[in-house]
C-alpha cells in the first residue's frame, strides 16, 4: 500500500444539533482511488465537507501529507491542492461553461497561467470545450458533472473529493462519469469518491471504506469490501456474494 | 393633454433612474446575502442629511459632495455588515436580519433626530429651482443631472459586476454560496463589500431625494416600501429587473398623478399586486430566486 495522502483520525463533526460524524478514522493512500460507501444519512457528505473546510470538525485531526487541515478555510485547503465536487450540482448556472471553468482557477492570480490551465483542462475533456459558450444551467446532468470535473482540475489538484458524482445519472452516463474519475486518477490525482452505486464505485477503486451511522464500519481493498459477505447483503443487495458481476 | 402625458412620462423616467440606483443596491444585497435590508430607506435619508451638512456647513456643491458621501456611505455599510449582519447564521437568518436591519433603521433615525431635529429640510442649489426648456417642456435641472449620474453609476455597477474579478465573485456567491466557497471565494468578504456598495449608492439616491423633496428623519419608511415594491416587481435579486421596475413604477405613478394625485401611490402598489398575480416571480425573476 502506498503512502497515505490524507489521514483522518477520530473526526467528530455535525451541524449544531448532534454529532453526525462520531469518530471517523481512515487513510486515503496517495495516487489511488478510495471509495466510501454507506447508507443514506451515514455522514458521507458530512465527511467530505469536513475535509474541504466547508464544515469545521469539533474534534479529531485531518492531515494532508502531514499538514493539519482542520481550522483552515476552504480557500486555504484549496491552495494545498484539495478540491471538492459536492453532491448537489455546483455549477454557476447563469454563467457560461467557460466562465465556470475560469472560476475553477479563481485563486490563481496569474491570468496567463489560468489560460494555460483552461487549455489543459479542455484537452482532457474535449466535449467541455464544445460547450464553452453555453449557459451551464442548460446542460444535462451528466454534462454538468463533466464540467464540474473540468473545473475541479483547473488547479491541478493533488486530492479530489467526489461526492456521489453519478447521482441522478443514467447507467450509461454513470459509466462515462466514473471513467472520467478513473482518468483523473491515471493522471496522478488521489481520489476520494463517495458512490451510492457501491458496486460500480468499489470495482473502480483501490480501497473501500464502509461508513454507517457516523463511524467507519470496515476498510479494505475495493475487492475485499465488495466481496465481504455482510457488506454485500447490507449495501449491495446481496447479489454480489459470489463476486461475479456482469459488465 | 398629450403634452401633459409626455411630460409626466419624461418625469417618471428621470425619477425612475434614480430609484433604479437605490433599488439595484437593495436587490444586490438581497441576492448576495439573502437578506432584505430594511434600513435602506433610512440610509437614503442619512445620505440626504450628509449632503445637507456638506452644502450648508461647508458650502460644497451637492454633486461634488457625492465624492465624499459615496465613500462615507460605503464605509457605513461595511460597518453595519460587520457589526450586525455578519454574525447571523442558521435557519432563522433571513427573518432575523429583517428584525436586525429594522433595528439599525431605528438607531439611525434616532441619531438623525438628535443631530438634525424633526423639522423638514430640503437641499438647495441653483439647479434645484431652475429649469431647462426642451421640446416645449420645463424640466428642472436637478432631474436631468440626477438621471445622468444615476445612469452612469448603474453602468459602472454593471461593469463592476460583469467585467471584473470582484463582480464575478459577487455573481458566483449570488448563484451558489457553497460552490463559491469551494472555488476559493471568500464569501464573507464578498458579502461585506456588496453590503458596502449597496449602501454607498444610497448617497446618490439621498442627494436626489433631498433635492426634490422636503425630508425629515422619518422619511425613510415611505422610501423603503417603494423600494421593496420595486425589487419584488423586478424579481428579487435581479438587477435588470430592478432597473425596469423602477422606471415602470415611477412613470406609472407620475402619469396617474395627472388625473388623480391622491391615487398615485395606491396605483403604485396595485400595479405590484396585479403583476405578481400574473407573474409571481416579478418581471425578470426566475422560479427560484436563487439556487438552494
Ligand atoms: N446542512 C445540514 N444541517 C443539518 N443537518 C444536516 C445537514 N446536512 C446533513 N445533515 C444531517 O446529517 C446526517 C448525515 O448527512 P450526510 O449528508 O452526511 O449523509 P450522506 O451519507 O451523505 O447521505 P446521502 O447518501 O443521502 O447523501 C443526516 O442525518 C442529515 O440529516
Ligand atoms: Mg451525501
């Protein structure tokens, strides 16, 4: 197993009511895809927000290559190379796709560098270049996701947090979105993925983390988690027990 | 009759330009911070009193005085945001800010009573009484100057919003605050600046209002109800809508005044109700005013 890029230790966080995360501990190895699965309300999105700085954990530590993230603003965390694509669509719908991509480089002060990054991102996602002049709100759900991915790559991040990128997409589009995630990983980014479609997510991932009720229930390689009998029944509808999956 | 009508329309458009400026400030604040600034009306009156002091004490021309009152009002806006608005969070935020900005209005009104007393005053300059004769009409210079300044500032605001990095971060925050934070926009700073800008423009509105109406510390309430009607009609958070609704409402009011001056204000609000019945989101509002 390669070195951990991100490490969480005893993270406790919530929204002012009770704690949603109740001591979350796991590691995300560098240059791999780690997939978090778990039932609705388990705290997966809360976990992502606690890493990206949208939410400040009450207790515990989150470290990126040894550097503490807790207490830093989303902007500071972004500067360290961590970018989040949230669960709900997050494009600025009244702006063009190009303006959205451009805003992905908002913290860069050098315009020439922004222009260079836009070209690089368009090369990675050629379709996105074709949509550049369209209003983001006019794109389909799957198209919007790809634009969000492209925008996330503007800073050439070290760690990308993807929260249920396939939500609401047809199986075919789901495949292309997950392929894009795989491609981002192939280009060197570490990925922490939350995926409702646990089977597709785990198959794609090197590591799996099962969350339940605000704590980590199980970790292992993607295949281990996928084939764990109890987990198969709980989250994968039982059908996965024999491990053989079509497509 | 036709002449009178045209005159009323011209009057309405000119006044509408100045109201547009104040309404844009209010709608911007709503769009970015999700709050209705009830104090906006009293702030207009504060702007008028600042102009009054500069012109009566220091003999500074009303328009030159804007170079002082605009930045002063900007700072007052930032301070109000810092002191009262910034801390409000959570689910009750929008209704809390109604109360808080109402309290701010009362505080400012109290200070104005203390400093200036309750008597009506009006801003005076050569151009507040003299008129120009064009196309057979007599138009007071103040209306023309006020309109020109308002249009210039609205254009400047537009350029700020659509052509600058700050403007882009303001629009991004209006559309999706969390997404804005995730691309590294410091939304608290954006909010403070927006509040400052929204209040700064009341300096111009105040000067124009004070030069065309007698006012006292209590005059802000009538103004805020008109401004609210305008931004609701235009579609909350919509800048273009605020412009269109200002000109529409003030022209309507001005035209109705020809026949029945006492009805003018009633028609103003009746028009609001009527438009909202047909189009609940106002002229340019969308289904949801902003993304959730
Ligand atoms: N902004 C919020 N304010 C208050 N409570 C919240 C907020 N967001 C989420 N919660 C609560 O926190 C708990 C965990 O939510 P979270 O969104 O992290 O779950 P999740 O695992 O991502 O679920 P899903 O699979 O449905 O996305 C839920 O009980 C939810 O109601
Ligand atoms: Mg979630």
